[in-house]
C-alpha cells in the first residue's frame, strides 16, 4: 500500500469518510490512503520556503519537522513542528491563502489523486506562557468540543488552544494566545484573553495562570 521508504511515520489523522493521512518526518511528506481500497490516494510533499529559521530547520536533514497534524477546510493541513523552534504550520497548495483554524476542524478533506507539493502558508509560534508549559509539540487533535488540543511529550502536558486566525500571507509569524492546560500532576488554566493586532502580528494582550 505505502512506498517502501515510508519508514518514519510521526502522525496519523482521518477524515469523516474514514480515509487516513500518515505524516512522515523524513522526508517531510503526507500519504493519504483509503484503507478500504488498500491504496494510496495522494502523496504530498511539505515544503517551507524562504530563509527564515523555520525554513532552515525544516530543510535540514537532521532538523525537527512534523510530529502531528489535523485537517483544515479547503484541503489544507495544520502540522505541529516538534522543536527548535516548536511551531504550528499551515500547509496548502502554492499561491493559496491561509485559512487558519476555526472551531470544528474539517470532516471531509478534498484533494485530487496523485502527487502534490504543499507549501507553508502561515506559521504560529507559541507565546511565552505556552512555550514554557509545552517544551515541545508532539501531537495535535480536534476534540469532541471542536477545539484544538496540543500534546507535549517532553512536558507531559495537553493544552487546549484558541482558534487560529488566518495568517493572510505566506510565512507570516503569529503568536498563539490563551489556552487551557492539563499537566500530569495538576491542572493549569491559561485564561481567555483579548487579541489585538500589532504591526501584522497577533498577540495575547493578557494572560493569567492559576493551579488547582
């Protein structure tokens, strides 16, 4: 079913039709398969263009790449880059516009058969609180409440994140805002916040933390 060189699968997700996507870290690629037909529907190479830090580490054979993913509307993908630096990256066809992630995700994921290349359309970096709480980004999932959940293996933490506003332009770097965070030994609440736009970036203007 899969090419013989698919040896390093890091993430798995499925659409509402039961079709499965497998995320490979090296080389950075996604295989979209139909398990009922036992065949690959599409193979998607993931590229981060430019000369920025994310692009350099993504193209480095020894660098950190995708560890988890969820489906976005319009055939886009949201991928969690594990570390150095940790980030969320929206991938889609070249010249398409970032869609971001609103609550609910995507049930049916449209894509044509064959080989494709997706490029990074938007990049979200963690704010200071989330960066300290989640030392790495290990997996993503859309929960039954339609919210985005992030797993940090290194920190033994699950964080519920706010909706991601559309990046609007390729390689745009944004800041993740408030979240609810669960840790192995306690629950930490990173409160809802106001979001303001400053010089092309989205930043959390307030954050409170309490433990119980």
